[in-house]
C-alpha cells in the first residue's frame, strides 16, 4: 500500500492512498518533462484497458506540455529579438525574397521618418534614389554568390536613401542573407553617413588651415 511505502508523507495518510499509477511525460528527445499520476483509496485492478487509456491521457498531456513549452520559448526569443532591435543604434530592415520590408526597428523609423506601418511592405528600391536602386540587383547577386554561413556584404560606397519628406541622405550599409522555415530573407543595416562626411570635411578644413598657418 502507498501508506506503507511512504509513511512519512502526511498527505498520503490524509487521503488514505492505497494504490498509485503513473507515467512519465516525455519530450521529443525522450527527456522526462514531468509525470502524470493518479492515487486511489482502493487497490487498482491490473486491467490492460485501463492502462491503455491512461497511456493515451499521458501522451496527450505530454503533447500539450511540449506545445506550451515551445510557445514559451518562441515568446522568449521574440522578446529578446525585440529588445535587441529596439536597442540597436543603426537602422535595421528585414526584407523578404522580393526585397520588401517585413520588419523594422525604431532606429529605422526615426532615420527614414516613416512610421513602422508605412515602412512595412515598402519595396527597398522605393526607399533608395534611382542610382542606388539600380545598383541593388548587382549587390544582391554578389551576396547570393557567397557560401552559406558567410553571406554578408559590406557596402562602403554611399547608398542614397530617401526619407518620408523626399529628401535623401548618404548611408553606409551591410546586407546579409538568412533562411527561416524554408524562406529566404535579407537584413539591411543602415547608418547615415552625414555625420562622418561632415567630420571628414571639418578635418580636411582644419588640415588646410594648419598648413596655411605653418606657411
């Protein structure tokens, strides 16, 4: 009897537990996630039909447990991704196979002057001036020719991006590719080059002035 096997468990004594039936809940790799068990205050007959029914319930409980665990992991990863995107200083645009925007971070919203809904679904070539848009197919082709696992392309030449008000700004970019659930995506990381260009002009001016003073 359960009371005799576990005399120091007060709940078993309170429940007058006599018999026990339990099965482990297994994960996809055979790991034990938990147990499903029942107690009775009478002996349980060794009926194969009852055991089979209990196994069905255990299998369904394990499946539901796995589903909840997977949903929790997906939710946690989504929260981590959102935190990373929100904290990034550079503009990040996630593009589908047709190079249409499917996701942006707050820095991209600020840089382009569009709201997130307006950017979502926009074609990348519509966010670039005509010359930069014309270079886009060659850049994508160069990226696709790289080996898997190292598909990343630095674009040091300035891309001219277009803001919501129609003004343009020079930008440096990194283009990378990845696959998810059998679909191909691209990630474009943009940084406005205006500050760097202005700094370079300022440095050049200071050098000229210093040379003039030396003369």
